C-alpha cells in the first residue's frame, strides 16, 4: 500500500478558501513571443505580482492563519533568503503577530530592507540558508517562538499549491507544468493539485545546477551544492523530508539549469514580457531554454514565482546579455601615437552606425611600440553582424582590431 502523502487536494482547497480575498489572484497569460522562441506554447503565471512580489505569501498566510491565539501572541520565527521572510513579515503584521526572521548575510539588500519595512525583526547570521536556519532554531528555543518552516510543513505546502488551482482554472489544458525547486514546498503543492485535477499533465521540477539537492536526493546521490548562484531563492543544500516524499511520488522529472540559462531567462522576461523575474522566478523558463527538446510542441505552464532581484544585479544581467549577443563589443586597436588617430577611428565607427561607450588610451603597455598607442574601445552595435562589419571597416582602413 502506498504511504499516505503529507497533503491532499482537499488540503490545498482548504488553503484556497483561507487565502481568498487576502492575496492577489495573479494573472495567467499566453506569451506568443516566448512560445515562438522556445517552440512550446508558453503560459505564464505571474506570481511576481503578489504584494511582496513572490508566491511565498500563500504558504505563509495559510500557516499563520491556523495558529492558536497563544502562538500568535508569543510570535513566530522563520529562516529565509528573502521571499518567505517577506511573506511571513507582511501577513504577520496584518494579523498582529510579532515576527522574527533569520537571514543569511548574503541575502540581497533589497530583500532584507523590505522584510524590515514590514515590521519584522531581522537577524543576519551565516552565509547560507542552512546556517541561518540553525541560528533561528536557537532563538526559537530561547524565546518560545513558533517555527514557520519555509517549505517542509503541510500547511506551507498546501498554501503554495493554491497557485496551481488558479492555473488550471484560468489557463488551457496543460501538457507540462514546470516548477522551480528549492526545498520543494512549491512543487509539492502544485504537483498535488496537478495530479488530482489533470493526471495527464506532466510535472517537471527545475533546480539550479549549482544546488541540485532534490535532484540528487531522488536519485540517491550525494548533493554537491555550493556557490553564488543567481537563483539564491532556490539555493538550498538540503531539501525537505515531507516535500521529498511528494516529489518522489508525484513529480515526473527534475532538470538542472546552468547560470547562463537563468540569466537569459531573466533577460527574456524583461525584454519580452516587460516584467521582472529574480533568478529563482526565471528557472521555469530557463528549463525551456536549456532543454528545448523536452517541451517542443507542448502546452507548458510556467510559474514566474518571484521578482525580488537586486537592481544592480539586474543591471549586470542585462548588460551581460548585450555582451553575449555582441551588441556590446570591446575592441583593441594598436596604432601610431599621433594626433588625429582616435578621431579617425571614431569616425569610422560612427559612420558605420555604432555608438562608442568608453575609450581607454594606453601608451605604456610593453607589447606596444614606444611610438605607438593602444586603444580599448567599448561600442554598442545592433548585433553580431553589425559588430563584424565595423571590424572589417577598421581593418580596411589599416587598423585591424582585436576583440577582447
């Protein structure tokens, strides 16, 4: 006999009744452009439109609403890299519950400040989620607080699963549901709903290749997790025990995505959908980019589960995309150190329709003749072919550049 799973469809439906009117019912929309890019029919659930810009509100509210009056009065504590923290803090304040959050010191600044702005006491400890979690347990015991687990709790899992109920109500019949995995709370809730309401829909989980904890656990392998992934929201070294049971039973497959795919997915959400996705929030789309053969020709449901990305990091990702697409190109030119050389090179670049962003002039490099000069020029072009046209024009004029 199959072991009873931690949650059922009825648990998720109960959570949906509690959440009704207290969170955003986020839109589910078809993306024609992303469909053309990926070869799948792509539907997106925009959970970045929650008030705290992430799905974590769902589980947090479902848990907080079920506490006893005594537990509410004493207060709660959670550990989080950001989105769970904000969900607990925001709804804790709404319900009059004192909230303490332990966060890794590596948590993006914007997530720390938003959590504090919701009235929570924030304790920064450790460099990883697991270290912050251990510290939170110490504080919980010392102060008699109620622990609000970020994922390994049936009420949290059921709350997260309400997103899937809305997806199946609002969207078409899905061939595949693609869900990011950190500790496994979101995919546990969503897979529970999917297998009950649409058994034919395949559920595929996505993890960052740097943190393949659930992937390794399901396969009975040692997880070699670590590093500064852009998807810090799913950078979890140890998946939940309860969530693992659900994943083993209900999730069809887990795929891994590299940082490059996560960056490209963030860029596409900004460029195509005009919306902001953090690394974890973009993981579903990253899976389509990394493994197109698995999704080609299928109707796919993605959950853009969070949009809390540091603005400097977002700027860096978008700039790196321009470099990757060769719309920003850095070239080096070595020539005679004489008046007018830079003006001549600049005119060739300008006449060919490119924009010079930066120029560095070096006269003392030892690999340059004593009477020569070296220019590093960063220019903005339309695309890779445009960059090559400018390189050819410079070479024809006697100044063949090297690309850095």
